[in-house]
C-alpha cells in the first residue's frame, strides 16, 4: 500500500463481492478491501467488473463508496432499480 502512494495508473479494473447503495463496494477480505481502496486512490479511472447477483449485497470489508468509481461493467440481469441508482450517480454503465 505504501508503494501505491507514489504511483499513478490510467485505469484500474476491480472486482467486487458486494454492491450496496448505502455501503458501497465491498469484498469478503478486509486486507483486500484496504489494498483495493489504495489502488483506487492511485488510479485516474476506476472500472468495476461485477455480475448482477452482487447488487444489493455487502461483503465484510468496504472498498469504497459508489461515487468513487467511474464505470461499472455488469451483465444483462441487472435490475432497473440498480440501473437507476448508477445513472443517478452519473457512473458510466456497460451491460454485457
């Protein structure tokens, strides 16, 4: 994590175990969550890759708030409610 303080990345692709409107992005591993957050701070653009089943779920370790990412890529089974939430936050959404 200390090394990342002196680095800058154009893009960061990140996975998440949970995507919750209030809690944000999360993972099941607290150490991984802290490392992921450090990587987000070092990145110019953060892209989260997660399937639709992760929406509405929370993992043990919080990575960041939803508004700290720029782009979410997910599958076609995302709910209209989740789509609306992402659009209201002005986060780019790609459905594959």
